[in-house]
């Protein structure tokens, strides 16, 4: 099996946008760091989720309509060797994100509510290959985040402007984190196992909150994107056939978005998660000809059974993805499609559970990646 094919196939698990726990988007892959020679890639994922539920009768019942917007996730990477032992990579991704938009004009209690969370990250990595089959990698990650929310059902009867809907706008903030890991490789059987730690990144967001108060409140909101560990592997199992997959642990239990005015009105954080998440993937790739290869991947994330936020009404998922890879000279084009069956969830409104019940939802994602070896 050619290593060139093996390195390409290992990228397939992140070709399509994931529908993972918390507000995970990219999975923070560093696969480009292990590419042969000098290599560059660009990618684009598009996801179309369908997430709807039914409100508690105590809140008026009603169907929510699709509460999740379609979204794009771009990515890019460049990798080069400094010498036969030392190499580097620069990777751009959008690691975290959320796009919530409950349709207006329904009887659902959260009708008209919107929320958006955007992030951008640039990661610089170095890799040192030992004389043995081990290597070490690490580097720095610069990340920016910003967020907005408009929640009409969160109001207060008292104050100069009773019944006014709550809104929040968080300005862009930049934070710094780090990446560290180790890998083991056996090129003769296309074996690679890598373990990578992604640190927390702290942000302090200047936030403008409007509510029943007579004028907007200028507050500061501390947000810490979660630490995570990625375990990835690949190995040849037959001539021109590769088995690959991975496990990602993300510490979502420590993640909160808790603006001061919202906390004083609602008594709870705007966004929080009770549990950490484990996300699995397992796939197989097969080289058909010198130009064409195919792959299939299964994905799974456990459901916790705990109440979720109205700004993230899903709990775990199962997925299947199919991909095709076209190689011509130094160019590689990977295209894929993924079907995601999202886990049923019950949302919480104050002490009331369920505020809404979300069942039988899904998403479809497509992706394309173009790689070039210089």
C-alpha cells in the first residue's frame, strides 16, 4: 500500500461537517501534519440539519419548526519539512459554532429566538520524528470567538420596560491555547496511532445586554472553550485497504456562557452542558485504481439523557458517511456525504423539564477537500 494513499484516507473522518455534542464543529483534526513532503489543502463542508420539537403543554405546546440553520465550515492547512526529522504545519479551522433560529409565528414558547456562536482558529504545529518509530508534536493555537442571542420568551414583568425581550451581543475576543501530542508509525503496514491534547482557551467577551432595563447593560462574559483529547489511528488490513478511526473526548461539562443580566433574570446560564462527550468514528478505505479510491465511515456519540439547552436541543448522534477520492498527479480531491441521526432530547426552561421534546431529527452534510503536493 502506498503511503500517499494511506495519508489521504486518514483524512476522511473529518471530510464532512460533524453534528457533535456541545457546539463542536471541526473535531480539531491535525492530520495534515502527517502528510508526505510539502502539502497544502483547502476544504469546505456544508450541513443541513433538521431539528424540531414540541413544547410542554404548560408553556402552550405547539411545534417549534426547524430550529437549526444550515451552515458552512471552511478549512485549510499547509505542511512542509524542515529536514528529515523536523516538520511543521499551519492549520485553519472553525472549531466551535452554533446557529439557532426558531421560526416566528408559531405557538412554541421559544418562537423567534435566535442564537449564533462563531469561532476561528489558526494552529501552528511542529513535529519531531525520533530515530525510532515515535514522534512528538506540539504548538500554539490562536482562536477568536463571538456570539449573539435574541430570546423573546426571557422577559421580566418589573422595571421601566416590562416584557421587553432579552438580547445579547458579544464582541469578538482572541485567546491563546496550545496543542501537544505523540504518534507511533509503521510505514511498512501503513500504521499510525496519534494522541493529541487540545488545551482550554480562555476568553473575556465585552457584552451588550438589553432587557427590561431602561438602557443596555455593558458587561463582560468569561467563556472558556473546552479542553479535548483526540486519539486517531490507521492501519493496513489488506493490499490497498485501510482501516481508520478515532475517539474524541471533550470536556463540555466545564463550558458555560453566562452573561450577567441573563443570569439575574433567568437564574441559569445562557448555555451550559452537564456532561463531557465521547465521539467515535470507524471507517475503511479501499484503493480501486491509481486514480480512484472509496471509503465508508461510521460515527457515534452517546446520549446522556440529561436535559439540554433550548439553544442546543440534541443529545448524541449516529452517522454514516461515504466518500470518493480522485488522484491525478499531485492533486487529490476528496468528496463525501454524511447522514446524521441526532439523538432525542428534552430541553429545560428554568426548573421545568421538559420545556420541549425533540425527537426523530437528522442532518445531512456534504464536504469537499482539495489537496496538492508540491
